[in-house]
C-alpha cells in the first residue's frame, strides 16, 4: 500500500503471477516496448498405481488400478490502485490477469492491445483391471467355476479458460491501440464510461474443451450352473418394470403399462400353478450346466467445446470505434455481451459484425460381444432327465451423436444504441436492443437467425442359436433347436432457432438507414407498440429481401425381436425370447403341426415430429425502398409489392421449438412394451391351451354327457372370448398393436390408435356395412383407406408398411394349412409364425416392422384364423368376434383392389393414397367411428390406466374398486336383465349411451351430490351417472325387489 507507483522501462515491463496493490494513488506502468501482465504456471503430476490380491479356499482375485495425471494451473497477476495506466511503445498484453482501479483505468499502446485468457489444463489416464478365479457369482441365479477378467481404461483431457478483467469501479475505462484491440473471454467494465478504439476491435469467445475416451473389456470362461424358476422370473420382471417406469419420466401411459405388465405376469404365474402340470408349476426349477466362454468389448469417445464470451459493460456509456484502416477497420463482436446504462455506440469505417459463437459436442461408441457353450440341462417336460446342450450368441452396435448450439451476441443500451458502419452491418446470431436504435449502414444490413442442431443415430443387433439333444437313457423326449435375432435402431434430427436475431427497441423506436440491401433471414426489426403508435419507426433501404427459417424436430426408432424353435418343448426366458435349454416354467410356446414354435414377435416403434417457422418481419413503421429497379431485379417484385407482402406482425415470430427426442424415455418405452408383448403372448397361449384341454374333455368318452357338455360350453366360451377374433382377444390385440405402434404416444394418441386397430379388426365386410350407413363418399373412402392401409395412415404410421403387412399375412395364410382344422394352440402358433415372418421381411425391406406386424396380426387373427357369422352391423362381436372379408367381390378385397374400385369417386392411383393426407383420415376417423367402437377403446384405455371416478370417461369407481372392477361387478349383477347384450363390454357401452343420450320420454332428476338419475318407462330402464358424466349403474327395477307399488313410484321416491 502507499502513494503513486511508477514503473518505467526503456524496453519491456513484464508482471507474471504477481500483485501490485495500492490503497491510494495510481499505478503507472510505462514502457518503450511492451507491457505484459500475465500468469505464472504451476505444473502438478500424479502417478498412483495399486495392486491387491485376495485368495480363499474356493476363489481368488487380483485387482490392479492406476492413474497418471498432469495438470497445469495458471496464477494470474493483479494490478490494483485508485487509478491505473498501462502505456506501451509497442504492445500491451493482459493474460488471465486483473487490472482494476477505483477510478480511471487506461490502456494505451502504439500497436496492439490484447486481453485474453490463461488456461488450466488437465490430462489424465486411468485404468482398472480385475481378474477372478475359482467360484464366481454372476449376481443372479447362476454361479461359475473358472476365470473372469474386467478392464476399464479412460483417457481424458480438458482446457479451462481464466478470463482477464479490466475494470474501473467508479471511473472510466479507456482502451486505445494504434492498430488492433482484441479481447477474448474477458471482462471490461466501467462504473461510468467505457471507450475502446483501434483500427480494428474484436470482442470474442474463448473455448473450454473436453475430450474423453474409454475402453471396456470383459472375458469369462469356465463351467456355469444356471437356474430358472417362474417366481424368480416374476420378481425380475417386476423390478425391471419399476426401473423402466422410473426412466419414463412421469409418462402416465408407460407407467400404467408397466404396472399392467407386472399384473399380467402375476396372472400367468397363477395359470401355471392352476394347470396341474408339474413342468408349469411355480415351484419347478430348471438347471443348466455348461462349459463355455463369453466376451464383450466397448469403446467410446466424447468431445465438447463450450464458448465463454467476453462481457463489456458501463454504468453510463459504451463507445466502440474502429477507424484508421479504411474499409478494413471492422468491429467484430462474437458470442459476447455489451451493455450500457445510457448510450452505446458501435462505429466502424468498415464493417460491424455481431455474430454468435458456436459450441459443439459429439460422442461416438461401438460395442460387440459373443458367447458359446456346451453342457447339459436337467428338467421335466417334453424332455425328462439330462439333455446335452450347445449354444452360441453374439451382438454388436454403435451410437453416434453430434450437437451444435449458438451463443448469441447481445448489445444493449438503456437509452440509445447507435450503429454506424462504412461497410456492412451484420447481425448473425445477435440481438441489438435499446429504448431507441439508430443505424446508419454504408453497405448492406444482414439480419440472420441461426439454428441449433442435434443429430443422433444408433443401432444394436443380436443373434443366437441353441440346441438340446435328448439321448436315451440319459433323457427321454425330443431334441430341439431354438434361435433368435434382434435389432434396435434410433435416429433423431433437430434443427431450430434458439433465439431470433434482430433489432429490438422500446418506445424510442428504430431509425435505420441502409445504402445497400436489407436482408432478413428469420430476422426481425421490431419496437414497442407505443413506438408504432407514435410513428417513430422507419427503415430506408435501397432494396429489401426477406425469408423465413423452417425449424424441425423428429425422431424414429424401432425395436424388433424374433425367436422360435423346432422340436421338443420350446419355452421362453424371462425376457420373452424363445428358449429350449432352460426356459422359465409356464412359458411353453404354442406349436404348429409342423413342429415349429415361434414366440410372439416384439416389433415396436417410436416416432414423433414437430415443426415451427422463424418468421422475418418489420413491425409498424415507414418502410422505404429507394432503388425500385434493383428491387425488381433482385426479387421480381416492385418496391410496393415487396412492402405489401412484408410481415408486419412481430409479436410472435421466434418459432421456438424445443427438442422432443429423449433417448432414455424411448428405451424405457421399448423395455416396458416388449415385456408387455411377452406377457400377453404367454397369457393368450395359456387361454389356447385351456380351450384345447376343454375341447379334449368334451370329446372324452370316459366322462358323463353332463361333464362333456360343461366342458364343451367352457371351450366355446373360451374361444368366443379369447380365440382369434374373440371378443376380449380383439380388445387385447387392439391394445397390443396400439402400445407397440408408437411407445412414446400420449394417452390420447394411444386411444386413437387402439380405436383404429379395432376398426381394422372388423375387416372389409364390417367396414363396408359401416360405410353403407354413412351418406358420404369421402367418409367411405376414408374408412376403406383404414382397411387398405391396415390402419396405418390413421395411426400416423407408414401406410405402405401397413398394407404390406396385411397383404403378406393374407398371402402366407393361403399357403399354410386351412384354419378350419386347427386347434386353438395351432392357431396361436400360426399367428406367431406369420407375424414374425412379416415383421422380419418389413425390417429387411426398410419398412416399419411394428406397423407391418400389427397389420399382419390383425389380418391373421380376424380374416385368416376364423370366419364370423352375420351381425357386422352391430359393430361389437357376439360370441366369436371379427369379420371375414367377402372374397371375389369387386371393391371389397381392399388389400389388392385399386383405390378407384374401392370408391368410384376416388382418383386413379395407388390404393394407399385414396385420401389427400393422413390428417384428413384422422379427422374422419374422429367423426365417423361408431360410438360402440369408441366405447370399446375407452374400455381398453381405462383398463390399462385405471383412474378414479372423477377423471374416468368409462365408469365410476368406489373406495374399494377401480372403474373396471366396478363396471364388471354391475355387469355381472344386472347384465342378465338385458337379453340384447351378450357380454360386459356391450352392457357398459349401452349404459354409457343411455346416460349420455337418454331416449325421448326419459325422466331425470338430480341429487344434491350432483348424481343424475334416469328412468325410461317405455323400456323400464333405470340408471345413474355421476356429476363427472360417467355411469354408476343401469338396471331394470322390479317392484318385487324395491317394494314400491310401481317402478315409477320407485323413481319418484329417489332423493
């Protein structure tokens, strides 16, 4: 501390990692050469390596780890006093240091003034290796004896910038250079005025960088003993659903579907216990002993570069001037911020460039793995005893992502911002604002918004095969082989303006004079409403051009898993893949007469897209084009036409579009839905086996006629409810197709897709009868389009994939054995086989496998597996549901007919485009699908979602019962009173129709709690709905039960 200090040198002055601090007085550094205020550098090294060993009676391990790290840290200098002056006969360089004064601070150099960052760097390399021998635990229901090794290596490097600071707390800052002033990633601040002058002035960004590379390797060899048990599999499924639901980030549909999947898995476990078959029992245990090896490798790289801009601020005025080099005297402000409490001036003999700084990041990864093994399995089922096994599997994949974001430049004045350029003024990723903005541009004015971008692409593939050989006397039964293939792909693309560029003013408005062309690319020139009302806005330019920027966000993902087997007993593992070596008990796959057993294909998709427009515009004010001839030459429009077509509404031109792709959520959707498909497949197979058992009992001569009749009735009811095109099977199929068609759909989209899937299940004949009731050719074409596209267009999916799936399924059905002679189990096997083949072909052809498989499933269940009796006009099935297309009639074979044959009013062309666009089809679906079909989808949605009486559109709930349970209870109690309804679905829908559209002459009254009571004397129907508009009950009152003389007296007595 002390009075003024003068450091004077005939050559250079250098201050490195030091401090000059005065409590009062000035610090003056004056040099005939350079003045350097910089940072000292410290270097730190770390080298640590460790090895640990452990040995025991049954196992041992060795762990080696280490790190090699080199780090450099900078320690900047500080010059602090009441006032500070740095003067150099050549250059002034301030690096990662602070030059601050209570009052005025002056930097003046005959040549250049450079204010920049110092850098901290860290380079690190780590490794971890673990080797184990002996008895090894796999963390699950398996143990191994052998060796295992895991290695992990990482290499990282980072650069962090430490900005300089030039500041005067209460006074002025003056920075002047004979040549150039360049400030990078630093802070310039004045409590009063700040002035920067040079032949060129550049204020830009420094870039923090990071890179990381990682390599992982896993190896294991030895003898492994694995167990399978349905109870443990259920626990694993429940745990997986909880974890996946947590990654769904609050998505109500995925959370509900995860809960429903766990519930369905519990039901399947119960079925196994009730079957009486020891091989299906929850207490059964499968054992597999194998000698083999497995390995996996992965590599990943990530890089990031993040802009750290400069900040220029003053309590009063900021003036940046570039002069002395003619047209080369430019001002460049890149990714930085400039603010003045009062006035701000940017004046250059050349160009004024206000631009954004770009930050980037990328990641790239690859992975591969494989395994093989030979051994024995012990179990009961189609194989009893010890079978010899062998298997091999492999996988590979990659993931790549790149993103680019822009940090806009902001120049702000509390009062007036003035921009003067002898050449062009460019705002490319920049916002210039103030109460008033005045610009005088000697060249062109360019205002352009920049788009942030993000791209992601990944693919994972897997395949495996296993054989089980049964050799007497060790084993009795059949040998078998099973295989599986899988692929998952994700692709995302995003490009959108994060912040719109422009000139934005307050009540003082804008006064802009441009000698050249004014070009707006998604840019705006705007002011407050008061400035418009006061008429203070004006733009005078030789010519004017403008264009908008289209923003978009989209993603498309698919996941397909196909598996099956031949011979023996083919079941599934916990994940749902066909398994012949050690399947989970109770998961036996249905087998066709050819001996093939195929698991239900897991064909899922996820997609969405969004778009917006960043519009150019100039709000209210006088726009004058001075060169009409050149305007016509540039744009083909006159000056008046150009102004007349200009967007003058700038209230909402940004077109903000947030990213919509969430990789973790999409993966959670795939995990949940694939397990749902797995459990549905097991459930349906159990129902088919139950139906076949009942049918066999019905034909058992050892039973009494009464017992055979009961068995036959049970078989008929199971077929009517759960067989192909059965009542509840249609519900389940519609739900499955909707869930897999787009795993990230909202609940509303899910309901729409389920509705479309149900309508598609009605088939050509059903749709034809619906269309006959509608007096609209357009509606007829729309309905036929749904069938022809297999519901795809209406579900916002690929129409081509839907049509291909249904057509391929139809063709395959004609090549296979006729459906009439098949057992229920054989029909399920055909369903799985056909949909798997279609899904595989669609994936290989580049079509959406989920759409194709969904269409194929509907086709094979409803138009191949069974033929329905008359009654399509009722829309909801009685007994055996679904409809068989009318073969050989022109206009009905929609899979192969031309669009003009479907609807004579349609223009000639491909069937899959009988309507103008998918949105039109969607609109028609909303208006023309029968209420009965809509009610069915409400049933589906509510059954999965649950919910309470206030929110459900399906049925009321009670404290003890969900809407589904409550509705089923009322249907069971009162359904017999309505002979016209064949099942609970029809009863529920009729109740909803009655309370929402009561017949003429129906009496009503409202209770104090908001419930509405209805009584229709003509049909003797009594019903109640809640204040939320959903039914509570519907029944036919009987004086013998309620005790009143008449049913009308009963209604009148209600309070």
